[in-house]
C-alpha cells in the first residue's frame, strides 16, 4: 500500500508542476517520469527486479525442498546458481541450445551430481533453426534476427540449434522411467520463443506447479503478445502474477495495457497445487 501512496504523491506533485509550468518540454518530461515511475512500481520493466528477487518470489509458492526443476535457456547458469543456493533440489535440468554456452555449463557443473545439462532448446515441434546474436554465447541469443540498431547491436547468425517439444521430453524422461511426474518449477527465458515452447507442452502443462517466464522486447520480433500468454494459462487454470519491486501483482483479467514491451517477469501458478 505504501507504494500506491508514493505513486499518487509523485503524480500529484508532477501535475502541480505541470500546471505551473509554461515550458512544454518540461511538461512532457514530468509526464514521462510519472509514467515511468508508475510502471516501475507495477513491475513493468526488467530493471525493477533483479535475479535474486526473482528467486525470492518463488518461495511464496514452493518449499525449500524441490524434487524437479528446469532452467530453460540457462546460458551461463546464473539462474541455476541462485536456485542451487536457495533450494534443496533433487533434480535440476538445464536446457541450453548454444554449443558454446552448453560447453561452458558442462565444465562449470562437472562435479554437480543433481544436475543434468541438455544441448536443446524448446519449440512447438522438433526442428532446427538458425541462432542469431551479436556475439557467440550471448545471453540475448534468439531464433529471431532481432532489429536492435537502436541499441547499436547487430544480430547475425552464429550457428544452427536443435529444438524439441517439451511434451516429448517429458514422456521419455518421466513417464517411462517412473521417476515421478510432477515438476515443481520451470523457468523459461528463450528470447521471444516462449509462447511456442508453451505450445509444445500442452500435454504435460498440468503437471507443472510453477512457471517463471519473461515478456518484453523480443516478443516484438516473434510477433507474440501478452494476450497469447494470458489466454493460454487461463485455459489450463493457472493464475498469472507480475513481479514488482516489493511483491507480486495478480493479473485478474487481460488488458491492452499489459502489452508492455520492456522486459517484465511473470509467475504462472497452477491452481490445483495451491
């Protein structure tokens, strides 16, 4: 509640200055700052949340002991490091399609027994696609040739990567091995291809307790919208929460203002496990 009061105070203060200012440029600056500050408090924009805070929010829904967790789009393992530090995990699976990042991960975790690294990405079908980035192994690598000239970045094809359906992996890894079917946590950060990965796990989505995913600028390149995610999770009876600096805000209904293309982090919570 204190954040709402701060936001209202900031807006009122800004409006008062607007009213008493004859400088159009100053007026626009105050409006822009008010909007940016409000979005910050609502968790819109990656700068609002750091990775340590992301993991803290997971504790709202999961105990410290986790049986099965996935880090999809692991890159150099920063997120996995935080999971291993904050939770007692029996089985942690890392998916990383980049050959360089995969090699780095295998070296980094060569003595970690409860961890399995796979050189795959996820999609809605088994396929091979070009992987674009500004340099090999970049955390921003994507199956989309992003237009980032406004950030002075030039994406070029670095390699070809293999993508699989998560449904196929789940069937092979769990149903046939008898290791259990419920997945406690699945984190998905694959630079714009998240929705297609979700489409590839329709048969097992109800076996996942908690999903963390990102939405932002890469969704411009993949032409996917928050509306797609909202109705997907609504179909499978998940609640969606957006992470904000001091907590979570539940998305009770879809609004066009949710189409905010600055990186924001979300949790999808399977209601049957609440």
